[in-house]
């Protein structure tokens, strides 16, 4: 066997980049797709020359080896568990599940069945994440003592057509965006062992300004939109971790790390490319662009962005290709269910600490994933068919 047959469940917003990129990675073959909204599945199926079918039929198909779960977070557990019970490997969009116990049940089920469970984010495997990891492993900044992580903006209501769920329990900047930052930090520093946090709601009401049928709709905010946390890692490193949708503008880089020998700025963990900035002790910042490395070339821009915003590297499905390669070669994969479960536990602990006013200890402690070398990453990518790359 040199190819893993993929069935995609969930054909909404994020599915476009998955369908496009799955065709561009080695070891993956698109076989079928499903969605509760059959017309959404049919549209993707027609575009990619595959079959659209009900979820149960997709899970019953003997020729499908791996299910990619791109449904909404509330459906992640049900779809992933059903796929594992049907004997399929699973790769899920983030978060692994909404609640920690369900995430643990998925990890246990996969391990008991000898199946692979993977989960986004896989951005840390992109060119920017790999460059940062190599520099850390080579000791470029020495032992990491502390750092900062910032995701701050003014929310989602100006671009998302139906942003209500972002402001209700289960939404908020932690559950939606922290997986990218936590995945990257754990990949660089190792697991988190304790968190402490405060949170608030900056604007009790939001008004949808996106150009959509919901424009003008008022949303009552019911989940914290500013969360300030302190993370203590098992290594002893301490990181200030701020996620907010209440900020109009700021000047903080996404992630800065301070080591015994120097400092490092890690590229935006929501993307696969970017530049690492490095100083040795108190020297000047040195910029090292990952744009020339495999899976670092900018290839995508959001239709929601203003014209002056730069295009970015978006190689989503890289963790999926790594998982497929691991299935084919019997090696470990990197964006694992265990890593995603740790990220999920940390996110819930942050919210729990903010609500209760006490530090919260973290029980899970996964190993850092093995580093992905540039040559291995290059081998996974065969490139987009010409028609798709021109689109
Ligand atoms: N949209 C983005 O930019 C983005 C980026 C990164 C990650 N994600 C993640 O991807 C996932 C999907 O997000 P989205 O924006 O594509 O959402 P979406 O609402 O646009 O699409 C989700 C699709 O899943 C289908 N669905 C829901 N429950 C289902 C079920 N039980 N069985 C079959 N189909 C079901 C829905 O009908 C819908 O078409 C989320 O976990 C989100 O966090 C989204």
C-alpha cells in the first residue's frame, strides 16, 4: 500500500483548503465526502471528482482508511468516535472535542484499536515552526526561561457571516485560537504543568457588521473575550499568554521566547511560513525568513483581508499527510490526539482558573513531537495540479 484513502466529513468553510491540499500531498487519495447538508457535500464531490454520501455510508465503506473530521466542534466527538469504531484512522480539526473527558475517550479508543488519531493544529510543522524548532534544539537561545504569546484583535463580527457562536460558551478566543499558540509552545518548550488566569468581557454586546444576512444582528456576549493567563511549563519556563477579542490595535509579536543565551520571535502560529527573529544575548535582531523552505512559500490570501495584507503560507493537511505517511511506514505521527488532548486540558484549565481564581494543575504531559526535518516535509508535498494553483 502506498496511499491512504481519505473520506472527509464536514464540507463547510475550512474544507476548501483541505480538499485542495489533500490532492497536493503524497500518500493521500480523496475517496468520498459527507455533510449533514448534503448539498455542501455534493458541491465538493463534484469539484474533486469523488462521491458524496451520508456519513453512515462513508463510514461503512471498506476502501476508506482515514476519516478527516471537519465538522463543527460540538460534532467532533460523535463523528470521530463513530469513525474509530468503524475501524478508520481519524484526523480532526481543532479542538479535539469540546470537553476533556470526551477527548480522553477518543485517545483511549484509538489506542485500544491500534488506530491513529491526529488533530489540528499542524501549523507548527510548517516552515516557520520547523525553523523555530531547529533553532531551539540547536540551543540558539539556550534554555528557555520565559516568554509571551499574544492573540489580540477586535473579534469576528466584522468578517464572519454568522459569528454568534464565537461569543457563546464553547467559543471565545481561548477555545477558538489558543490551540495554535499552545501547539507551537508545547512543540518548542514541552508540556504545560500549571496555569493561572483572569478573564473578562470587554463589550457585553456585539453587532454584526460583516456583509451578510446577519448584518445589524445584536449578540449578547456570554463567554470571556479577554483572557490573561500565566503558563508554567514542566521545564520551569513561564509564559504570559493573552488572548483577546476586545483590542483594536496592538504592537506585540505573536510569540517571543527569552532564553539563557538570547531571544526569539516565533512566526504567527496560525500560518505555516513567516520569519523567525533571533538575538544572541543583547545583539541586534536577525531575521531568518522561512519563506524559502519547503512548505513556507506564501500560497494563500483570505478573501476577507484588505488588499494591502500580505498573502500567507497555508499548507493545511500537513499533519494529515504526516499521519498518512506514519500509517504507511509504521512510524510515529506528530500532530497526535495526545498532544491535542493536552492542549484541550490546558485551555479548559485556563478558563477554570479565571472563573475560580485559583491556579490549576495539568494532568497530561505528552512528549514533544519528533522534529520534522525540511527534507521530510519536502517529500510529503507533490504540489498542486496546475489548474488548482492558478485558481
Ligand atoms: N473556518 C476557518 O477559518 C477555520 C480555520 C481553522 C479551523 N477551523 C475549524 O474547522 C472546523 C469547521 O469549521 P468551519 O468554519 O468549516 O465550520 P462550518 O460551519 O463552515 O462547516 C462545518 C460543516 O460541518 C457540517 N456538520 C456539522 N455537524 C455534522 C455532523 N454531525 N455530520 C456531518 N456534517 C456535520 C455542517 O453542516 C457544516 O457544513 C471547526 O472545528 C473549526 O474550529 C475553521
